[in-house]
C-alpha cells in the first residue's frame, strides 16, 4: 500500500491537495468567532494583503513535512478496524495535533530570527486549540484523497 505522502503529495495530487488545504485554512480562519477569532481574522487579512500568496506558498513548501508527521497515524489507521480515516483522526486528534505542531516547533527551533521565535512562543499555546479544532475538517479533506 502507498504511504500517505505518496498519496497526497504525488505529482498528480500535489497541486489539488495544496489548493484544498489552503481553502481549508482560510475557511477555518473565517469561522473563528469571538475576540480571538477577530484577532486571527485581522492578522490573517493583513498578512494576505501584504503577500497574497503567503499561505499557498507556505503550504506548498511545508506540506510534505506535515504529511510525514501524520504518517504514523495513517499506518495505525490501516491496521485499525475503522474504515474512515477522518473518524480515526478525530479519535486521535491529540496525537495528530502534537505531530503537526511538532513540525512547526522544530522549524522555529532552527530559525535564527529572534522576533519570529518570540512571536511563535506567544502564539504557541493558542495554536494547540486551533490545530485541534481543524483536525475533523483535515481528516475529511484527506479522506477525499484516499
């Protein structure tokens, strides 16, 4: 059987998956409510205005690492009785969250940009909730490619 990376990041799927992933993130940002949601939406809008292709470019560059981080969960899924990857991923949302944030943590740890590191540390706690909130939709997106 093919790995998750071979499925999602194959030359035939890569562009479509990256575009769907960007749409997923944009929809998630738009759906966030309250003061925190307003801050996230405002920050996202400012970034997008400054550099419209920022999200798509970042996803294309870093998606392979995030997909690889989910690979152990995909392998467990293939050995599980659950036929739906999105349901499996929701059952293991904490593990998926930690795997995805582990990639971001490692990238920040390698950075020499002190301002970036400081900003990331301020946002890191809230990122756990945001990533976990997007896991069900991410699972449905991935399921569509399996």
